[in-house]
C-alpha cells in the first residue's frame, strides 16, 4: 500500500520527543510538560489544529462567546441575562434576580452547578475545559487564531521567535500585542459589566473620570490581568491556577469518557516504513501508531496523549483530529486517539453507569427539584413584619387594643410595585401603614411602621396569631404571619 503521509513538522524528532519542545517522556509525571528539569518555562508553539471536531468546536465556541460577551447586555423582563454583582450582592441568571434575601436559593444554584460539573466529569471527563471554559474558548478560539493569523503556524512562530529584531518582526509583535491588548480591554470591560452591571459601566465610561476612580482602576487592572494571561501565562492558567484539573483525578475512573489513545491498537508504535507491506507489519505485531508526533504537535498544553490521561489535558480533542488526519492518509481506521474510557479501550466495554454516577445523579435531581420549587414559589416581594422593639400594646378608650410593627418590603423585580396590607380573616380588625401608601421601588427595600388594631372579641388571650396579606391591587403577593400581643385574659 502506498502511503501519502507527509509531515510539515520543522525539526526531525527522535522517538518520544515532543514537537512542541524537548521533553524526556520517561519522567513525564514528575514535572509539567511546559517546564524543563530546572523548572524553567518552555514556550509552546502548538500547530494549528484542523479537522471535523475542531471545526465543530470553532462554531460551538463562537456561539458561547456571543453569549459570554452579550450576557450582561441582553435583557429579559428588564433584567440582565447574566449579572454577578458581588458589590451589591445582586445576581441575575436568565433574567431571574437574586437578592441577598435569596442567598439560600443562590447557594443552592451554586451547589447544583458544582455537582453538575462533578457528575459530568465522572461521566465525560473534562469536557467542560475543552468545550465551554472561557479560558479555553478565549485562548484557543480567539487569541491563538489571531496569533496564527499574524505570526503564522507553529514553524513560522518558532522561526520568528529566534529571528533578529528586524522591522518585520517588530511590526508583527506590535500588531499582535496591540490586538491582544485591545481584546483584553474588551474582556476586562465585559467582566466589569458582569460585576457592576451595564448601567454602572456606562456611567464609568461616559461620566467625569474623577467620579469613578475605583471603576477606572478596576478597568485597567482587569485589562492588564487578561493581557498577561493570554499573551504570556496561557496554558499555565489551566495547569497552575485552575483547581479543577487538579481534583479531576478524584472524579475520573476507568469508566469515564476522556480523550484517550488506544494503546492496544497503537502499540508497538513504529515510524512509518513505506517498504513494509501491511501483512508484514501485522505479522511483526507493529501497531497503528506511526510515531509521527502530530498529536503532540497540536497539543496546547504540550503533552503526549499516548502517555495516558494527564492532569494537563484539557480535552480539547485537537489530538483526535490530528491523529485522524494521519490515519486517513494511511487509510487505516480512524479513532486511534478518540473519546473513550479505559474500560472501553482495554475491554471493549460501552459507557457504564456506575453506583457513583447514580448517587451523584440522585443528589443532583433532588437539588434541582428543590431549587425550582423554591424559585417558582418565590414571591416578587419579600415581607418582614416584626413587632416594634420595646413596645407592648396600647388600649384605646373604647377597649380596643393596638400593636405597633416594623414592616420591611424587598422588591425583587425591576419595576416599582405599589403595595397595601390587609388583615386576613379578622372582620372588625384593622391594619394601617403609617405615612400612607407604599410604593416599593424596583430592586429596593422599603420600610415603614404599621399599626394593627383588634377588638377584644378577636383576641385569644395574651398572644393572638394574625395573618397579613400583602397586596398589589387585587393580586395577593404574599401572606405573612405574626403575633398580636394583648393583656392577660379577655379584655373587659
Ligand atoms: S492531549 Fe489532546 S485533548 Fe488533551 S490537551 Fe492535548 S491536544 Fe487537547
Ligand atoms: S497517535 Fe496518531 S498522531 Fe499520535 S503519533 Fe501515533 S499516529 Fe501520530
């Protein structure tokens, strides 16, 4: 069989040598792929990936990036699609506003998110990292593509790096880092919009800068941090900083689907020998891997997937595409590197639902049910009606008794709500808001004093339980219960 495999990898490599850098793979678990024996950083020049998965990932990433960049700007019922205003402790998820009073709901939402990641990781490995994490999306689908566009592919990048500082090199560096800086500014501002809201961001941009020194400082700091991450720090954000990659070893097992090399089919690996027939190859027990290192050349974290699942692997699937490209040129079956579990590769077992996955799923289902029950039964207005501290009761000349209460109303919506209170099931009793009608401003807290008056026939000894309806027009928003205090025994 005549093969048409070619490689445009710049330097001839020895067996087990990385296309990205020189690594002694024998001790690959003892140090990061991007650090040499002395611990010095080794700069990666991953080759531009191409293939079906990469194309699909590109379009999927663009969709997620659109959501990421427009999240704080899109409005649902007047609320941002996404907002994480930790300054005012106000959060909006899919237009649902969460206030400090909803801490429980928000904490439940966070718990669901974490457990979803745990369940997903147990079943599908680090699919989040490769497909949805903003760091990967921005690094691989935005900054890296710009770098390929300005500096060229891996080989050109290496050459440019070693080249003297000519006018051309300076122009490329200025162009690249200017675009990087501009993008970092946009990302920094988007993050700021998530944190303080678009209205506050707009005020910082258009108002007198002296009135917004803190906001402007945050803008500059965010921009510089993102520029440093995407221009220099890069894959180290995943391998050094992000805790997810580090605790994945506790979540993965032999049934987890990961990006994996089929060692049973690939080994023993051997460089492509064009003079060897297919039957000769099989007789000698030579595997399908031709040790071309294309899977290593494209890896953005510089690892060799043939060494097994590693902490640095972000499951970007670039190595799958690279190997499939090689296999298709060699007319061998695709999928030497593929999404598979260890049991799938070694025993040919399909995806297995383990007791651990069932356990996680049960907990997740219970939490999701509780979350939506709380969310759907949550009222637009949260009311607190407590007896005024230091007060007991007063008796009017006609023998009726009054209690004074403190009323707090939180409007969780983005529109003003007029509110009135009604005493429920107590004909003859009255409730009066001191200072007249209440209009609770959007997203605000309103406070007032409330006087409740009951006749002796309505009271039940020293403590009488009463119910107060919170109405907006004829719509009952909420019903609160409290205690009405009277004299011991029946009022004469
Ligand atoms: S080993 Fe493959 S899937 Fe993992 S980071 Fe490298 S290229 Fe991506
Ligand atoms: S696994 Fe595939 S891409 Fe990687 S060295 Fe072997 S043949 Fe080449």
